[in-house]
C-alpha cells in the first residue's frame, strides 16, 4: 500500500472517531 493511501485511511478513521465521540459526548459521565 502506498504511504499516501495509508495517510488518507488514517485521516478518515480519525474523522469517524471524532464524529462518534461528539455524538456520544453528552452521555459521558463528568468524572472518569
């Protein structure tokens, strides 16, 4: 796999994780 494809894949994965985190953020407890 080319490095550029890997970078694009990683960015796409990060975007999905950020979207998921912002979707479930209000349901997280205030303390960890």
